[in-house]
């Protein structure tokens, strides 16, 4: 009997394939619409990969989704703080 792979392990493989596919779509020069789809796919899959890169590959679906939610909140907080603090830091740098 074949052993079932954990969800996190499968998802990490799927995300790698999506990242490669999105780069191929961005590199093609035949269609701007395909470029646009590839760019959106790259942004979304890269952000999810940042979170899933920190999920242990042995995690089941429930644990993976819980950890992914936490990691996405951390990513959102970092981006949010960067947006909020950028004008202040620019003013401080200009003196």
C-alpha cells in the first residue's frame, strides 16, 4: 500500500511548479494577457510560498492552514508597517 504524502509537502511542490510556470508566462512574448496572468500568478504564489516555506513538510491540512494563516498575518503586518513608516523614515533621512 502506498503511503499518502502530507499536505504541506504536496503544496510546496505545487507552489514550485506554479512559480516556474508563472516565470515561463512572464518570459513569453506572444501575448500581453498571458504576461499579465503570469505576473499575477507569480505575486500570489510567491507570497504563499513565503508562508509555506516555513511550514514543516510533515504537516497535515489543518496544521498547514493554521500556520499559513499566522505567517500571512506576519507578512501583512510587515508590509503594512513598511507602508505606514516609509513617509516618516523618508522625512527623517532628509533632515
